[in-house]
């Protein structure tokens, strides 16, 4: 696998946010500035793209949000961050609108928000997008969690049956031999085997905290 130091990883992550799929010429330039072989830099970008929007067995896609509007994100699981392409700083204080895109159904969103306003549990299938516009379908389940007094305190938002275009692309690349050898196994068996580049460690939310979807 390709391992880089933290400073170089930060630089590559910043570059990825601007240009997630660099050309060969751009890779040569990036590699020159980093002092790394271009093959290693290309492998890092491929791995980073496969990581975002790629599912793996046992992934835990969960977000906790505040109870009251605008339902800001309080905490997100590592799998959610990795899949959606965000780090904790980026989603802090944001809402799940960060996942909406041109084909996201506003009718489904309206139905979800209607249930949220009534503090009811709801499940719906929705088309959303990762940070870098990878579309994905998922079944989203939203339920209010109660505090010690039995009162709703926050929302738990969980995703299941997740399928993105990145899954399809990853399998096609593997089948065509389009990924570097060191990434073949990881891409075949899922992003869980890839290094979680650029994402800080997580902590569970406090039981008393508030949240939504």
C-alpha cells in the first residue's frame, strides 16, 4: 500500500478537494512537488476516489442531529464520513442538506421533514450525493431518541441498502485490471481494507445531546 506522512497527506487531501481526478500531467506535477514517485501519487488518488462512495460489508452509516431546526449534525460515524467524503470539521454545524444534489427528490425530503416536525420515525429511499458528487441511493431511517425523562432529545439517522456509482466503477476497474496491483485486493473486498486517509478519529455523542436528518 501507499503510505505518506501526515504533512504530505494533508497536502494531497487539499489537492483532492480541488481536483479529485487529476490528469497524468497533473499527477507528474503533484509528485514533483511532493517528492514522491508519480505511481505512488496516482495510487493515492485512485484509493481516495475508491474510498469515497464505496461500500463494504458491515459498514455503519449513522449520523446524529439536533432535535430542533435546522437539525445540525452533532456526530457522524467513520463509515459515513469516509463514504460521503467529509471530515468532522467540514460537517460540524452543517445539516444533511450537504448530501442533496440535482436529482434529490424534494417530495421525499418534504415527507421526511413532515415526520421530523411531528417527531415521528420515518424510513424512505433517497438519492443523495457525496462531497465530490458521487450519486448514491440509500434507505434512510430517522428516529427520535429520548432522554432519561422519556422526552425526544435528538435524532438518529441511519442509512442501509447503500449503492453508489462508485461501487460499479470500482468493480469495473478491478475487472479491467485498471487499479494498481497493491490496490486490487482492497478494491475487490471493499474500502474497509483501505487506509482512511484524512479522517480524524471519532468519539461517540453524549447521551444528552440533541440532533436530526
